[in-house]
């Protein structure tokens, strides 16, 4: 379906969105970094993850051009207007985008209630589990480091500076 829809010469692309790589990797059923017996383990050499990464490479504008070329066309931002105009088949984004953008496009274009549909990313062929991807930012403290106090102070200062900005944003 994606390859059939894509026609770069006529600015038609199968995919757009910020988190396509994370969402497709999640379909493998394996996290990139896992936890086994209390230890972090790399799954980067898992056969399904390697297969998925090879597939993601084909999205590039130097290969099959399946992804909207946002780095060229839209300053790295997804183009919701291209999606609304029917030039992008699937756009990956959070549900909050419906409230922020898609609902306005629905009203402007007088779309029916079922015009915008949400579809899950399918389980990858050969995967034996479903895996829910979640982005997690973390600050790691290297085992054996000598400056635990410095790390704690840096983290505290970051939170102290960032927290008022987050609170002001709502």
C-alpha cells in the first residue's frame, strides 16, 4: 500500500511524522535496550530490529522516498497540510495532535466524522509479541563515577531552571 501510493514526482508520500522510526521499531516486539536479570542489554543485533532498520533506510529520499522529505520541504517539521490535501497517506503523531491540528482541518474542510481514522502500527512479521514504545529521557550515572554530588547538583539546577518554564507552559 505504501509503495503503491508513493509518487515523489507528484509529491505523494506514504509517511510523515516525527516518531516513525520509534513506532516501526516497536513493531518488532523488542526494545532497542532491554532489561534482563536487572541488567541493561542491547538488542541492536536482534534479527527483527536489523530488518526493521533496513526497511527504515528505504524511506530516505536517496532510496524509495516513502517519507515526506520534511528536511528539504518544511524545515524538519511534518506537513499537516500535505496530509490534509491527500498527499500523505499516513501521518504518525500523538493523539493530542487531533485536538491541536486535525480537528481544525476537519472543520475547515467540512469532513465527515469518519474521515480521520486512527490505525495502530501492525505487529512485524516474525515478531512474537506486541511492544508498546515509550520515549523516556533519563540521566545516567556511570558506575564507579567519583562525583555523585556534582551530578546531583547539576540535575537539581536543571530541574530548578526547567520546572518554572514547564509550569508556565501549562
